[in-house]
C-alpha cells in the first residue's frame, strides 16, 4: 500500500497505479474502494485497537459521509470525479492478520466501506470536497 496526497482516477484504470481498478469485461463494480474515517474509528473503538487506516487496504478515505445503504448513489468530488456506489465493501480475512477481531468489527453498518465504479474521470487530492448524490 502507498499513501498519496494526489492521484488520477480514470474510467479505464480506476486509481492510477492500482491494477485492480482496470476495466474488465462484465466485472467493473469494484474499481475504487472507499471508506469513511468515522466508520474506521468506530470499528477500532469497538475493538480497542490502534491500526492505521491504510491497513484496511481501501483506495480512498473520506470524512463526513454516511456510506451505509448507499448502493446506486454517487460520490461527487469537487474535481469532477464521479463514482457510482455499487455495494458494500466486505472486509476480507486479511483483516484478522492485521488485528484479531477487526473483520467482525468492520461488518456492522457497512463500516468496511463501499465499492464503486468510475463514471467520470478526474484528479483527486487530499482534502477535496466530496458529497453523496442520489
């Protein structure tokens, strides 16, 4: 995992440099993964642990958004980047390697984040404004 202050996100590639986001015939519901910092903090509080968010292995960390039950909505960034929320991002068993119990702590209320596909390409920078649109 690499933490960046800025990147490009495109319809063709997802987050630049992340091979998992590239377009694949019939399988593009998981180009970019997004998690809310508030959900991460709640999961860690329940767990009683301190783990850096990067270990969650999602592409983007947002603040101030309620992501639970938002399938079909759009994340709209100030830069014009638009992501369609395609579903919940279920935590994988690797989370247990990070901290015992972390997978279970991320399961309630979509705390593990959401999967998205890129609708409109654009740059993204640390601190960009983002909102949820129906």
